[in-house]
């Protein structure tokens, strides 16, 4: 970060308790165990502990400086933790999280990068991953799940000073959270991938979810662009005041004129307001083609040439546990899609499963969390969807999965893997999917131990 310590103190609303060297910090961290030389450690307050208690450990690990509450700064102000040569910067603030967010907003403005904010009930991580690959220039995006009120500012502060485009995924668990993230990111392009019954337990209705997602639209500047599905559903009432609108999907501004799947590639002729372009996408899932349309629409909004985006399509790669394809031997394929699950993504995954392989289709499904009072009905509907898609063996994991009416119900992921190892046949294709709380990533790990190490496709 090419900001002086004085500038940093100002934007964080900090009192400088101790001064260090003149060189800027390398990155921001919130984990003292992961803090190293040159890092700026933020001691965030949690429900059970104050991260400022670990500031001394961060300093001893070589931190450039720490940001803590005034109370936590007192033991650090006497020079005890000075480095050899340079001292350590100690900033005292009322709220370390607000300081982290304020510093990130300032760095975002200092970068002068163009910013894309991506949210939605399903597909936001995949749209982020595809956009990061397709957009020309120096693009920086969230790692892993750094998409919250903590993760997003850390992502911004990780951005190199030559970043030209920031693609920022925004998570939502309640009203006001997207607005909070948008105040940090200040996007000029806002993507809402879709709105579905995700977090209904927290917000009460799909309409309320749409309103919460639409908070990102209010952050757009006068010349900003919203990228939304052609069939926006409950989101539609929130689109009337959007400065510029680009819709993707059938009937939209960016759509597939024709496509075909061959091998592991989807060849698609994509129509846009700027013309048509042939893309060769390194995936076969229909839902990822929809995600790719959203990413192409982002490029159109930013003025990226279609030919450049098409040339970069081969670079597309997805985050772990999102449709990760594992070759287990004997023609057995495991699709590891266990990062999250809801009725929309479950239907898409089961539809993709139906298109794979020539052997049996096996679905190992964990619970779909946070669906509220309608959870049992949603699980029942997905079980019926699995049957309609031709699933040959449906395995439910955990008591909540009983609603799928599975052929086999097991207690935990390890038991599911043992059952698969005993029943799997050459040529089978296995889908593993559930909410993060189900912990289904352990299915692949245990099955790997039982069957042998897979090749990661």
C-alpha cells in the first residue's frame, strides 16, 4: 500500500501509539498465526475474544504494525516489541473492523481501478472466477471465500498497486450487508446472478432476499451498469432506477445464439450489443454457460473487446469444491460440488449429472441449510428432481437429508464414502453436493483413501 502511516492513521480514525519504519506494509492480516514480516495486523473483536490479545504475537512474528483498540494498545506502547532497527507501528482505534474497511475503501480509490461487484443467490463465485479469466488487463479478485465484511476489505488491500480491474464477490446473510460491502467496493458494474430461496430462514421471503441483493444497485454511480438475468423475477421491481441495464440469458442483451458441447468444451456463439463472438469455454455445465454470459456482460459493460475475452476463455478455472471433477479410476468420476447447496444450485447440479457418463448416476446429497419453515418441502422437491433426472442411486447424508427420500441414508460423510466404496461400479458418475455445514468434502477425501488417489480434472 503506497500510503504513508499518517495517511493510514487518518483514514482509520486512529491515534498513533507507537511509530515504526518509513516503508509501507506489505498486506493486511487478521490472523496472528499467519502474520509475518511486513504485515499490518488488525486485532478484530469477536463474540468470544478480542483479536487485540494476539497483537503481541503478531509483532513478535515480524508485523510492520498492528491496529487494535485503545485498551489493547496500552501494553504495546512501551517499545518492548521493537524490531531490530525499525520500531513497530501501533494504531489505536475505536473499532478495528471499521478501520480495516476504511483503509480498504481508501486503497480502492487510490488504485483507480474499475470495480465489479458480484452477488446473487447462486453462481456468484463462478461468475467471479470466469470474469477474472475473461477480462483483459491486470485483474484482482477474491481468494477462496473472502467475500464478507472482513474478507472483502482484505481482498481489496491485497490488490497490487498496478491493478486495473477489481472483481469483488459479495456475500449476503442479512439486510444491510450488501450495502456495507458496496460502500467499501464502490462498484461501477453490479452483477446480480439470480435470486432464489437462499437464506430464507434469515430474511423470511424470496422478495426480501431480492431487496437485500438489490442494495448493490443503489451504490452504482450515475454512469454505472447493472448486469442481471433476462428473467429477473422478484428482482424486477428494483431495476427501474438503474442507470444502465444489461440482461443476460435467453431474451436478454447477452445470450447464446447457438452452442454445442464436445469433450470437455462448450462452443458457444455469444450475441451481445457489441456484436457476436465465438467462445470455447473449458466446461460443459449448462449453468456455467449462464454464468459465463454474466461475465461476458461485465466485459461489455467495461468496454472489453469480445475477441480478447474469447482468447482468454481457455484460462477459466473454478474455485475448489465447485464442480471439481475427480477421476477415481476404472472410469469412475466424482463431481465434487460440496461448497454450498440450495434448491436452485441442486437442480442445476442434478441436471448436469444427468448429462455425464454412460454408467450409473449416483447423487450423494447433504442438507440444504437456512431454508426456513419450507425446508422439508424443498428437500422433497429435490429428491423428486433427482428421480426425474434419472439418478440411479440417491444417498442422503445426515438426518435432514431424509427429506430427499433417499435409497440409502447415512449418518456422516465418512459413512457415505464407505458405502460408495462398497457399491461403486466401473463407469459410475458420482455427484457430491450439500451445504457447507454438511461437511461433504470429507466424502472425496475418504473415498480417495479407499479407492486410491484421483486425478483432478
